[in-house]
C-alpha cells in the first residue's frame, strides 16, 4: 500500500512539474493558514469516536458558539460554503424582483441573485472604499426593488449608516456579502451586526478557513431557526418540511478545523498586518501606484492587498501582472472583469459602461498582491522591488 501511494505521488509530481524548473518557488496571492497537523489529529479521533459526521454535530454546535463569541455577534448559522449561504440568505428573507448590488465583486455575489430568479441592478462604486456608492443607490430603486446587496470589498466597511438610511426610507432589506470581512470591527463592534443579514466565506483563500465553508450572521433566534431549516432541505422535524430548502450544511471535519483555526486566528491576522505595513512602506512614493486607503474607525483583517496601477506608472496593469508572473509571483486581478461585463449580465440596462465608470476604471487598474501569514520580509521586498524597478 505504502509503495502504491509513493508511486501515485511520483506520477502526480511528474505531471505537475513544468519542463523548466522555476528560479524560485512560486509566490501565490493567498496561502491558507494550516495549523500543525498533529494538533488536528485529536479532533479527527473524536469524530471517529462520535461517528457523527454532519447534520448539526457537536463540533458544528461548538463552532457556531465559538464564532459568535469571537466575532461579537448574537446568532450565526454555519454553511458548506459562502455561495450557498448567500443563496439561502436571500431565500430566508423571501427576496424577489430586483436587488441593487455592486459590479465590483467576486461573481458569487450576483450569481446568488440569479439562482433566486432575482434581477441584479448594478450601481457604481465609491472610488475610495471601492464599495457600493450610497449616493447612487436611490436613483436605481424601482417598485420592484426589494433589497440591497452590498459587498464589504477586501474587508473595507461599506458606508453602513447611509445604506441603512436608504433601506429604512424605502422599506428594503439589506444583505451584506461579508465574504472578506471576517473579524472586521467598525466603530467598536462587529461590522457583521449591520444590515438584516451578513454572509461570510471560509474558503481556503480567506483569513479564516474551513477548507470550504461560510456562515450567515443574523440578529435573532427566530431568523436563525428559519435559516437552519432552509439549509437542511427545509426540515423542521422528521415529518415537517417547511420550505423547499437546500443542503447547505457544514460537516464535522470542516467545523473541527474551524475550531482549531480559531485558536490561531489572532496570530494569523497579526502576521498579515506586518505584511500590510511592510508593503505600504516599501511601495510609498512610486509614481502612479496607489494602495487601498485605510478606513477610519475600523479594525481591519488584512485579507487582501490591492494596489491601483495608474497612468503615471510606466507599465499598464496587465503588463505589470505579466512581469510579476514571469518572476513567479502570482498576483491576481480581483476584480476584473467586472461582473456586469460577464455574458450573463452584460445585457442588463444597469450593466452599461456609462452607468459604472468608476468600477470600470478601478477594475482596469487593480492588482492584488500576495498577502498571507508566512509571507516573509524578503518576499515582500522582492515583490516591492520588482514593482519599483519598472520605474527605471
Ligand atoms: N462573495 C465574495 C465577495 C467572494 O470573494 C467570494 C469568494 C464569495 C462570495 C463566495 O464564497 P465561497 O463560495 O467561495 O465560500 C477565489 C476563491 O475561490 C473564492 O472563494 C473567493 N471569493 C475569490 C475572491 O477567490 P479564485 O478562482 O481566484 O481561486 P484560486 O483557486 O485561483 O485560488 C487563488 C490562489 O490561492 C491560488 O493561486 C493559490 C492559492 N490557493 C488556493 C486554494 C484553493 C491555495 O494556496 N490553496 C488552496 O487550497 O477564487
């Protein structure tokens, strides 16, 4: 058996290795934080002993409790991933018709609307926060509008006060796509307490990960109960099916891993903070380059490090992207193309380029640099010096 595994490994590696060996190890935009493997074994042993693998098991219940405490929220329902959580969040509030959202996000934000047969209405973003611009929301409201779905892009808080004011005036629900906002605090409390619901992602590329995973944060036990029914096919008990629910349940291995991750989360975020500080110093004063502004009254989570490559920089964004790739640095264009430019959305009237000029400009300039817990000083210096060197 050992021999077979070894030979399988050799085949895999042979297939994966390029013909020419790269000069240095690749640097990816993200790397997950993996605690020492031996720390995870006792959790697995417990699962083997319990023989309880999913459906609201003991680790699932513990993680919901632990996350509520860590995040400073009252109720939270775990999910198998952030996208199913978004789809279910919209179902739970019976959102229909049209929903106002941002074109500057990961596709899942708008896809969750389409999966609910809801029409996305795109509104332009604020050039500083890169989040939905509240000043543009009112003009997009129609009699069919039922909700606003803003995204705390890169973990930067949306203008939550203005969004809520508009929602209250027009009787709209607010569901925040908070996939990037794990642990972010705003004005002394969890950012996730704003809006009717907030949706988190615990994907492998996120600050806090359960491999795949997500959660809906909600304000009361009644809403959580409905969400819990919906994520379990709509079952209230063995014979009562309350709604056409889905299977959105997180399993015990994911939940156990989440509990272990949580023990290390402060360390992970501290390490990311050091990377963020280092970049800001190293990239200061490069003509044409702008780092994302730090927001006031916010304790960030340092989930992304986006820069904007403006016209004064000697290379275009895409040329810099290529140059870094040639050097084995796998930066990403989060978020390019705009959601509104994708085939399933571009026919919508709100997807017209002249409706979204800021989102378009930023999407054409953005580059997300690598940031993760063990990206070391030397690697940050290497990336920053490559970027600076293009200026001659
Ligand atoms: N809303 C927003 C605003 C989101 O950003 C997302 C997800 C969602 C909703 C949906 O939540 P989930 O359903 O995913 O829970 C990645 C992630 O797949 C996606 O979760 C994330 N947003 C998005 C921003 O980024 P890709 O296609 O760029 O991932 P990928 O596989 O190219 O990974 C990027 C890099 O990360 C790789 O080059 C290497 C590294 N990596 C990746 C994986 C998967 C690892 O080191 N280990 C890994 O296991 O979408």
